C-alpha cells in the first residue's frame, strides 16, 4: 500500500458518520396503537412520531419491555404474539406466536431472557432475547398473571386459579422454581418495588394484598392492607387498577383503590395505610412524577376523560386536566419535565408541561394506549 493510499484509509476510518445518519435511542419511545396492531416510534425532543411499525397482531391489551441497550422492544400481544422490533430501523426483527392468549411479559436483569405470561395454556414461557428461541416452559395450573423481573436473574408470577406465586431463578445451570401456596384468592396483578425487594400481588377474590420479601433466605407470603379491596361498600369495577401504576415517592406509596373513588397512601417500610385522598373517579393508574413530588392519576369509565395531579406532601389535588375521551395511559420523560397522555377515543397523545400543567404538544395516533420510553430499560419491574 502506498503512503498516499494509507493516508486516505486512515482518514476514512477516522471520519465520523454524518449526523443525519445517527439517532440516539435515549430520546425515543413507543406508543401502542391498540386497534390496528401497530406501534408508533416517537421522539421526545421533537414531540413527533418518526415512524410506524405494523403487523404486530392483537394489541388490545399490549405491553412491552426494552433491551438493555434501548434499541429493541419486545411487544407482548393479547393473541400470544411476542414481537421483537428495532426502534432505530423501525422494523420487525422477529415474531413468534407462542400461546393462545397472553397477558404481558418481562425481561431479565441481565437482558438475556424474555418471559411471557400466558392464559392459554397457562404458565410462563422463557425465550432467548437475541433469537426468540424458546428455552423453557414453566407450567402452572391456571392463568399466569403479575409477571415481574427481580434481581438475580429471577422472575416472579402468580396464578389466578390456584392462588399461588412462583419464583423462578435462572442464576444456575437450570431454572429453580419455588412455589408459595395460598397467597390469597385470585391474584390478578403485581409489582416489584424499585429496590427489587418486595413482590406485591393484588387479590381480586378477597380484600388485602400479598407481599413477598425477595431478599429473605426463605421467601414467604404475608397479607398486608386487609381493608384494601372490595370492602363493605362494594361498587362496580369498570376497569381493574394496574398495580404497576403504584407511585413510590420517598417513604410513601400511593395506590389506586379498588371499587372506590380514592387513592391510598402507604408507608413504604411498614406497608401500612397512612391516609386516603378522594379523587374524580375509580383510579386506574397512580403514577409518580420522577423525583416523587407529584402523582398523576387517571380513571376508569365513565370518568376516563380526566387526569388529576396530587401533591405528595399535602395529599391534596393541585391540578385537573381533561385531555379527552378515554385516557388510557401516562408516561413521564426521564427527568419528569413532561407527561405524555394517550387519549384513545380522540386518536391522539397529548404532551403536558409538568410544572405549568399546560399542554405543549400533540401527536396523532390510532387508538393509542400504552406509552413506553426507553428509560424503562434501566428500571426494575418495568
């Protein structure tokens, strides 16, 4: 190689790619379009949709998780579909229909395993995050719900019919399954606290919740909040609260009450109730703005056009917005400067400034539901 050719080669290797060819993932998100089997790829800074990916099946109750590098999203469809999408190329990488009816999933803390909770045939299936090859089937005698990731390459889920929770540990050569029986009647959803210590399952068949200390040498389930749930003044439930919408703010947790127009305040250490706030309707999500200063709440039908903002110090409502009919989901930008709100029946996502509580942007979307930003890739239980 001549000296001149070598200089040209070194210059080419040192030359950065054109800026127009690069896009970072940290500013991106995915909006589920539940009626059309598609998702929008959105840019937070631009307040814009930058692409649409179609062909994802039944997304009527869809959720997703991100790979640890934020590039790929794993979409869990109600039809049993597990779809891996590339949010940079805006294409489907792989798709498998792994069950007849599924209800969400999780990704392991090392990003290597994707788990899917199934109604039919029941239990949880585990897939290689790179190839989507099925690796394991963890059977259960009923519908698997409340599937969450936990530290140490573990997953935890509950079973509706049998009232049990299972901890599945993949830290060894083969999975180890620990079954905790009689956690309560009809567990329907769950969460893992942000420190990875406590798994909490909601119970539809009885009042109260079930808590499992995942740090314990021998984990056991214990009942907490015995008066949380149906109570004596039972009201119809139009939509069950989502426990992953629990808000953790300092030493407090706020959760949506079942059947009632209230949110409950809980001491995060003792898990005992400390207060209640009357709200606009039956709450579905109670979500903490990053930093924990405020909690945003949306509601079930017929009050689902409204969002309320609660101060976590006073427990008082400080703001109320009406984004439009059928507010389904909210998502904060990573530092909490904005809240993005999906308004299904108005076919739009409304963007709010979280200080002024004023709308600052809007994106057209087809029946939008879940909004997921890539910052979730670095948080437990999401």
